[in-house]
């Protein structure tokens, strides 16, 4: 009990011992959970689990996470085709890697949305400057979800954060409007909204009951059959049982 209390105090994460001696780390802060997970894995391998040793390992892991977040942030930015951002903002983007929404990883969602948004922008024949604004808007639309030390919705927190880094108004407005809290002020905002909706609502993107998943796939098949010249549509439904 003393050891568990010391670990919870050092990490800010609660430990729950479940049946079969499995361990669940509980915290609303995804970054704290990741620090706790890495620290616990190291402590178990090290086998020297004392309150003093716990403090040392957790402190060391926190320092290592600074590098991890920067590396993850650069990876996500590169995948989205966005470069030359402020290092502090890149580190915030790195937190996407450890944030989930309805079972969908925020990093994967952001990369997927950006690719969709950029393709839409190309299809609409937008200028390269506007396409770059779309990239930034998609990359940063959910940045408020990783701001954990302030109160507010993720839209409000995202807008406040981006203003500190002098992000272009087109991008900041896209973040402010991507949940339709405000009327769309530009084509960039509309594209970010559409791309976000496509990535978040596609079958398999987020947790949903198996029956609902299969029903959606059947509806998509029916839509496909309504097109002239299409005689049969078959979607791969086995993915519904794989946890994706």
C-alpha cells in the first residue's frame, strides 16, 4: 500500500488492481498516464520498487518525455506536410500521440483529416497559399484537446493557444468554427470541418456497437448500388470484429 501511494503521488495517476493481477492506470490526463506506464514498466524490470526509487524513475521519465513529445510532434507535422512551427507548439502536437477520442487516436485522426482536407482543396483548385492554410487548420483543429491546465472547451482552448503563437487568422478561425460554434468565415474553415467529419464518422474510426457498424456498411452498400452501372457492392465486414 505504501508503494502504491508513493507511485500515485509521484505520477498523479491512480492504480487499480484488477482480477488476474492486471493493473489499470486511471487518469483523465493522457500524458500522465503515459509517464506512469513507462515508469511502471521500468520499475518492474528494475525490481527495486521503493518510494525513493519511484520518485527517481518518474522524474527521469518526465525528462525523457520532453524528447518523445518533440519527436512525435515532428513526425505528425511531417506527415501533414507542415514545417517551421514553433518548437513549443510542435511539442504540444506531440501529445496527440497519447490522446484518444471515442477510441480514435488523435494523431492518426489528424494525419488522416489533413490528407482528406488537402485533397479536397486540390479538387476545388485552391491556390497553394490556401492549401497550406488548410494543412495548418487540419493539423491544429483539435490542439485544444491536449491543453490540460486550463478550463474551457477544446475549441476555446485551441483558439487561445494559437493566438499566442501568431497563427494566421484563416487557420485560427477554422479552429474556432470546426464544430459550427460560429458561422464559417472562409473556404478553409469549411474544408477543415468537412475533413474532420469524414475522418471521425467513417466506419471503423471510432468505437460503436457491432450491430450499428454492420448496419452502416449495409447502408453504404445500398448507396453504391443506386449508381447507374453498379450491379453489386460488397464491403469487407470482418473488420468489425477485429477491434478497429
